[in-house]
């Protein structure tokens, strides 16, 4: 029977506290014993390499029991006992501290057991070829070992051993995945020293094994980061040894075979029935469809999770090799099918339809995302017709276009805008041109539609767009005319662009120099022409007579000229705007004694004038310039403003509290306005961080605002021994100077100054 003393102690809570302390002590002893055994077991297996599975399982169970006991005891402390220990907080603190240490040990033991379990399960799942699960075990091990390191156990020998074991398992998994990939996709190729030709192409064979574990393996490959390199290597071989022969060698085809275990494709090459040394586009498209269909079921239809999104292997492979295939189709197949006479144009419609159907098939199987391939654009270019024009008429029309006002603009850069402009051009031409002429212009517009789509969205002069159209129409005339006339027409186009560089900057000099909007439009005009010139010669080279077809049909040498013309005019305008901004800010003088009413009004007027000027530029540039050009330009001007302000204020030797508060109030206008000014569209909900990344002095400006309203302690805290945000914006000398200007010479200021040191 319990004694009276025991009952009294229970009622007072003292016995319960002693009992808790005793139980915690016993539990800690059990944990130490278990920890030693866990450490010894893991040490034996991963350091000394002594296998003991039963002991490991037993220890895992004991750790779980300890965790349960610990949780029960913790609940006891937090629940029933805490309310009884209000009079003895130190005892509660000691017990809680003991429990925290105990919980930390339990967590560490639990992680060790989890690591041990994942390492053991990895071997089982790998033996069963469950590669995805094996990958998850490796990743779990990585995370748990990282937790041990983060918990301060990185120097323990056992943690280093577990990390080494994880690395071994990781490399083992990669090795098995690569082995399975190699065994599933087998290549039989001609000797490396032999050049691929129509004779040895029959040695090429691709075998794809029907492995049920392939989807799991490819998902595991994606998780360990080797799927893309493997697909890239496979795609390179596919293009080099199968796609290229099918496109390049006339009469090249293949045979396929399929069993329960594998699918096989073998190339063959026989003499073309038409006697040509290249295949027709319809034959090539048909072969490529069969090829992709052959790989569809065992490989391409497999879905993996990549970047938290389910993606088909066909899509991943298409992203890697479609550009190369498209280039091959254009340069080795479609180029040979271009009609040489007008009578063949009607027959060429079959090639256009076949190209369109082929691209639709690629889109259906996920090989390409949408019909933006250059194939169809290239195929349709042959449909362009033109009526013969004289070089003199072209030059006169070009001069007239160059003298038109630059501020009459249209937008390019998106398909919708371009199509609308094309329709408007067609409507205008209905009343003034013959039917044949209308068809020629419509086709000419269609020719360079693909190029415009890839040009950034911006405003350009209507006259420049018309000038570009005139250049395309003239070159199209050249490819259907006599060789002598073709050469003359080609160099007329070159002269047209060279005249642009001389006439436009001279004729429109005043408006380009004085009007910010016109200078931006002129910049866009020059960049658009440079964009066209990149492909202008290449599109027609094969159809032009020698020496144009042998390399002389090029405009790339004019590209730097137009880009320089664009940059020079716009940089000159930027210098003008910069001078105007500095002039506006100079009215505020040194930003000194702004608490005085007169100085405050002057400074406020200068800042408002600066903001007004920047907003004016936003209105005239925001919808004219490409977004990235606008952002860079406005960020540069905003940065100029902030540099001037920061330099002036940090140079002040004495700033009263009223001055500081007034400065903060005045400069906050810039803090609010500049982020929306730097964005092309002020009402845009995106791009909130543009000002932080594009305006270099933004951080310094924001920290300056902070200093103006901060206390000494706030400044010291934000300096954070040279590691805080304040230290990223200003040097220790600058911060000290600001402190001396803002605060009186006191012991507190001296103490604060002593803490502002170099990191």
C-alpha cells in the first residue's frame, strides 16, 4: 500500500516530476544503447561490410518502439504535467530540454533506419528490374543523408560511408539503365571508316526490343538525368543512318519485321524507277511516316513525367531532331522538286498538299507541337508569280516609298496583325490593279510571312513594309525571267537597300533627331530590313542563274550596315533623352535643405518633371518598340536618374531629420512610378520584377530610402556585419558618410559607426 507521504507528493506534483525525470533518464539510456547498436550495425554493413539482416530489422523495430515511448512521454509533459508545473518553470524547462535532445536522437535513429531500409530495398527492386522504384529509393537515400548532414552529422564516419554507398547505388542504377537501353535499341551499322553510300546502306539495321520494363526504365532515366542525352544520341544515329539515306539516296527504302520479342527495320536501296538520284517528296514523306509508325508502339508512345508534366517520348525526340530533319528535307528533297517552268506550277500543288498532310501527321503523333515547320513555307514559295517589271520603275517606286512619312505605321511580329495588314493591302489593290497583279502581290506577301512571324512585335513604317514587299516581288520576277534580266533585277534589289541607307537618314533627319517616336520607328524599320536580309538571298539562290546561284545571291553583308544604322539613330536619341533628364534633375541642385519650403517646391517640381518626361517616353515608345528593347532603354534612362539622385544625396554632409523625411516623401514618387514606367504596358500584371533586374541602381535607391527613415539600430541591423542588403548596395564608407550626415555626434552614433565595417 502506498504511504501517506507518497500520496502527498503525488497531489503536489513533485513525485510526478521526479517520475518524469527518472523515465526520461531511463529512456535516454535505452536510446543510447539503441543508438550504439544502430551505429554498430550500420558501421558493420557499410564500413566494415558485415551483413546482418535480422539484426537490422530488430533494431528498426526497437527504434519505432522508442519513438512511440518518446512521443507518449512528450505528450505527458505537454499535457497533464505542464499545468502542474506552473510553480516550477525551471523543472519544466529542464524536462523539455531533455525531451528535445531525446527527440533529436530519435529522429537521427529513424533517418538511419530509413536509409538502411532504402538501401536494402534498392537491391531488391533492381533485381526485379523495377527501375522506377529503385530510382525512388536512391532519391530517398539522398534526401535522408542530406538531412543527416544538415543536422550536424556530416563529419561522422558512418554518414560519409552512407553517402558513399548512395553514390555507388546511384551509379549502379545508371549502369543498369544504360545496359537495358543498349539491349533494347540495337544498331547494326557499316564500319565507321566507310562513307555512307547507296551500296553499304543495306547494312543498316535497327532492332527495338519489346521490353515491358521499358516505360519504367525511361521514367527512371528521366529522374537520374540521362534520358535526354540518350535520346539525343539515339536521334543523331536515327537522322544520320536512316533519315538521311531515305531523303538523300534515290530509290532508298526499308523493310520492317515484327515478332513478340522485337521489331526490326532494315534499309534497302534499289535503282529509282524515274532514274533520278533523289527521292520525290511524296515518297520521302511516306517512308518517314512508316518509320515513325514503326517506332510508335514500342518507343515513341511511352509517356514520362518531365518537369512535373507528362510528355511523350515522340515529343522529346522531335524537339531534339526535327530541325535537322526539316533542314534535310528542304536542302536535299524539296529543293529538287521546285518547278523550273510556269507550266509545272499546277503540278506542284500535289507537293504542297503532301507537305501539309505530313506536318499534320507529325502534329498528331506529338512529334511537333504545331504547324510552324519551315517545310510548308518553303514548299509554298514556288507558287509566287510576277509580271515583268523594269528596273527603272522599281527604283522610282522605291524612292517614293522612302520619302513617305515614317509615322504612318503598322504592327508586325504576330500572325494576326500581319494577316490583317495583308488583307488591307489586298483590298486597296482591288480597285487599282488587275487580277493577275493581285495574285502576284498576295503570293509575295505569303512568301515572307514566316519571317515576319519570328520578328518581335513592334511598329514599323508602312512604307518600309511596302518596300520589303517590293524587294520580294522583284526577286520573284528574277527567278522566272531570262538570265540576263534576272541578274539585273537582283542587283536592283541590292541598290534599293543601299539607297535606303543614304536617302532615309538624310530626308527624314530632322524628325529622326527631334522626335523620340520617329527615331524608334526608324530603329524598327532598319532592324526589320536586316531581319529580312538574313534569308532573302537564300530563298532565291537555287532558282537564280549563275553566278547568283553559286553564292553571289546574298544580302548578308548589308545586315551589319542596317543594324548599325538602327543603333546609331536610337543611341543618339537616348543621349538626347538622358541629357533632358539630367537637365530636369539639375533644377533640384544638390537636394540640400529640402525641408525649406522654397527648396522643397523646386525639388518636387524637378522630380515631377523627370517622371513626366519618362511617362511621355513610355507613351511614345511603349507600343512602338519591341518589348525587350523598350525595357532596356527605359531601364537605362531610369538608372541614369537614380544614379544622379543617389550620388547627390550621398554626397551631402548634413541632413536634418526634416530634410530626411522630406527627401523620403519626394523620392517615394519615383519608387512608385518607375516599376510601371519600365514595363512596356503600365497596366500589365506581369513583369513586376523587371525594375529590380534591369535597373542596376534600383537596390541602391531603395536602400537610400530606407536609410532616410531608419534609426541607427535599423541601419546597423540592415548592414548585418557587411552581409545584409544595405552592404550590397553601398560601401562601408558611403554608409558611414550617410550616418554622419543624418545623426548627431553621440556615443550611439560612434558605436554604430564602429559596427559598419567591411565584410
